[in-house]
């Protein structure tokens, strides 16, 4: 088997040979044409010189934003670890940032596993940080431009921490999980409050009916007949005169409503008129 250096030379020779063959083929096309080709190209504006890197110091720019359901400027800890090759163990590097902001970083080009931990500092000296969210993304950092990444965090659970290696088999962890808040239960009205509300509604209906009854009696004393329908089930009596056809005692408005199939209530009995 050839040595790696020899293989590199073979590859370099093949590449150079392909380039020479391409140029010869291009010249052959020129000979088939009548005279040399005349190519007119528009003027090309000068371009900025591309960013150069020294070998061994090739980097790329990455902007990282962490998204969480929490509000406020909580601390966030970013952890960078290159994806390990077979039989290799890689060390990680941590970078602090603030939730709601964007971290502008320059990284050596590689395959990264980037984790985000949304946490609160320990409440007391020697205590554990309180973890509110955890998220991760794997990204190949090798662009000449600026990559923009968004890491969405999840609510931590013991099972998730154990899966990520942040919780040992005996249950110990360098973090405390923030207690999950549940919405306060909606209080149902007590039996006494419900009875009081029903009594108040019945009193309002009775007062409306008494008012309508007084108005109707005064109209009857005045000798003017009125429609026997109510404006609603517990509403006042209709003020219009009866239609006078069919003996229904209804005005034109409620007579047509009854023919259309609408529910019309009798003012005296509060029952639907059939």
C-alpha cells in the first residue's frame, strides 16, 4: 500500500493532468473556429479580498440564540464539544451568555455538539444551580460566512438529564431541577353562592314581570288592546296592537315570527306559543 504522502502526490498529479488536458481541449475548439474567439465581458467591479486563514488557525463565525419559554434575562451556559472520532474522547468548552441575547463566536472549524443550559445561580454558597431548560444541536462549523443557530430548550426531567449524562445512575446531578408550576385550579362556586346567584336572577325576573304587569294593567285601563306575546321569555309585554286575524292575539311582528318557526313566548304564562 502506498504511503499517505505518496498518495497525496498521486492525487496532485492527477489533478494537474486533468487541468492540462482541459486546456488542450479548449485550444482544439479554438482551432475549429474561424480565427480566435472574441469574448466581450462587462467590466467586473473589484471584489473585496476573501478572508485568509493560517493553516492550523482556520475558523468560522457563528451567532447563537437560545429560545426558552421562560421570560427574563436568565443566565445561559453554552457547552461546545467536538464530535468524537472512533476511540476518541473530546473535552468541552463552556461559554456563558444571557437569555434573550445572541452570542457572537468564532470557532475552529469542526463538527460540534452545542448544548445550552438555562439556569439560575445557586441560592446559597455551595449549593447547586437550578436548571430551567436544556437544549442541544449538532452543527458542522465550516462556512466562510456567519452561521446563525437557534437552540430551543426543553423542560428538564430526570429521564432527560440521565439521557444527556447530566444525572448519574444513583440520582446525583450537578443541577437541581426547577419545580414545575401548575396553573391554579379554577374555584367552583359553592352551593350557597350558587343558590344566592339563582335567587338574585329570579328576583330580577320577578321585578321585570311585575313592572310589565303594571304597565299592561294601565294599558288595559286605558282601553287599548295589546299583543299577548312577550319581548323575550322573561321580558315585558309587546306594546303593539294585536293583528286581529285568526284569533291568535298576536301583533303582525310576532305573528310572522311564529309562522317562520321562531319561538314566541306568551306574556302571561311565559310558555312558548304553539
